């Protein structure tokens, strides 16, 4: 489990095509505290650490960890997010006693959305995201949603004729500085995870129907 509060921005150093795709991700985390087999959310996708290390480079030592992304993971996450050089929002798994600053996040991407617009409002920006029809009913004003692993509060929701839902988010300067949402731009695909309560309510209604 996670909270959607980002604690580092990693950068994909390398990718290697195997049966699965091996990704090496640079991080500021103290890798001595990361166990092999640990879970780290990478822009909203919960992945397992399979290797780690520290390199002594010209710019000083740099920690890294490696994960294997399956074909299923690649297919269900935003196109281009696993390219070398891409920045990723990182969050380590929630521990008993940790502060729940965001909301309960599972690290399972429900679908891929797309940024419709980014409009500056004072020092903040208002980001409008298009959610696919399959998620439209599960996004509500003042509810929680996870965008690229970031826990955010929905401001407004507007249903579209094609079944999509456009929802707005207010991104304050701190969130811009601490996450990859400083790269938000119209047309950019994003990973979406709906609130876990909405997921279970949807399943209950499906069974009752």
C-alpha cells in the first residue's frame, strides 16, 4: 500500500529488453535501506526491486535500483513512461505507523488518461485530465484520484458526450516542485488510479446488477 505522497523523483538510467523489461532507476533513496523484493511505486505502478547498488561517478556517488516490468505492466501504463531518461515519481511502500498524508493507494493503474489543458492560476496551475469512459463514473468532485502516483483532490468533473469525464486538479507550487507534474502539458498521457473505495463499490454494484 501507498499514500500517493511522492518522496523522490527517479530517472530511468537504462532499459534492457529481456523476457521482461529490466529498468535501472537512479534515486536519492539510501539504497542500503531498500530490501531486494521491496515494493516501490513508480509513477503509480507498484514494482518489485530486483537489484540495487551505488556507483561512484564523476558527480559523486549515485544510488540506483532495478525492477522488471512485464508486458502487462507496459501495456497498462502510459506510453513512453519507461523510456531511458524519463523521470518517475517514486514512493516506498507504507509502513505501520507512517503518516497517511494522501489517501490509500494500491499502486495498480486502472487506466490511462490524457491531459487536456494546463492553465496557470496565480502560482498554481489548473490541470484538466480526460478519464476514459470506463473510469468516468468513479471520479467525483472533492474525491481522491491518483495521477502518475500523486494523490490529488478532484475539483470539478464534466461528463463528455463520448462517455469520458474531464476532471480538474489544482497543482500548487510545492506539488509541482516535488513531482513530475511540473512537466504537465496538453496531450501527455498519465496513469490513473481511482480511489480504492470507488473500485469496491463498482464491483458491488456489478454483482448486484
